[in-house]
C-alpha cells in the first residue's frame, strides 16, 4: 500500500531510542524530505530495517554512533544504516548475506538469518542491498528500492506537502 516512508522509517528508528540510551549510542535519523508517499510492503520493510538496525546495535560497542539516512531521486530511494562498530573483514562481507552465516567475532547470539531474509525481502521489491565495511572502523548497509507511487497519490495535499520538503534538512529522532 502507499504510505509515507519518512514517518515509517522515523518510527522504526524511534523504537530503538531506549536501547540507544542504555548503550550510550548516538542514534540519528537524517532525511531532507518531510514526506515521501510511496508504495511498499510495510511488514517486509519493517523486518528489513529492524534486522539491519539490530545488527548495528549488536556490532557497535557502547558509546558508538548509528546514523540512518533516507534519500531519494527520481527513480529510487536509498536507506543508509551506518555504524562505527567492529566492522567486517573482506570474507565476512562477502558471506554476510548467506543463509546461517555468522561472523567468527560474534559477541552475542543469533542464527545468521537476519541478512539473508532482508536480502530476500528487498529483492521482492525489485530492490537491492549493498554493504560497505572496514574491520575496526564500521559498516554501512544501503537499501535501494524503486520509487513507486500511486497515480492518484498526487492530490493537492501531497503537492503542498512536497513544496515544503526542504524546510527541515535534519530531523533528529
Ligand atoms: P540473526 O539471525 O540473529 O540476525 P546474525 O546477526 O549473526 O544473527 P545476520 O544478521 O544475518 O546474522 O548477519 C550475518 C553476519 O554479518 C553477522 O554474524 C556478523 O558477523 C555480520 N554483520 C552483520 N551486520 C554487521 C554490522 N553492522 N557490523 C559488523 N558485522 C555485521
Ligand atoms: Mg542479525
């Protein structure tokens, strides 16, 4: 269904506020748009974001930072989840999306399914997930989804909301 992607992502990020406080993590949500009506599967995208943000918390020591940004151009949107945690070696990075794969430096429990499922859910949207990581420095996951809108979504209300989209360049959670 069509839904505002900005408030959707913002709400998922806010669900981690308490965890961030406990781990003294600097959690931020950055988006140059105030609204972004888009057609997507809310249940699946919720699971993808939950898995990737949970990983960021799992693999980032206390006092670190986790930044989530939502960007868009004409044909696609990008959600970036960056952390300055333990990072991954080249081998871990290559295998991270494999079913049941878990890195050998794991600090906590898991099944190694989170990223495999996330990749599956993103490909069901005709999208893509990429990862950039450096051991000891941190990791960035990039979720790319095609920007799909309902034709009838172009109401006067949405148009006027779009006109204000650059008012708030940074929206802290
Ligand atoms: P779960 O099934 O509970 O999610 P998991 O977190 O180990 O278990 P995945 O989410 O699939 O499994 O991640 C696979 C592996 O990729 C992890 O075990 C870890 O080695 C590595 N990894 C994933 N995200 C990060 C990250 N943000 N920083 C460092 N390593 C990561
Ligand atoms: Mg995981």
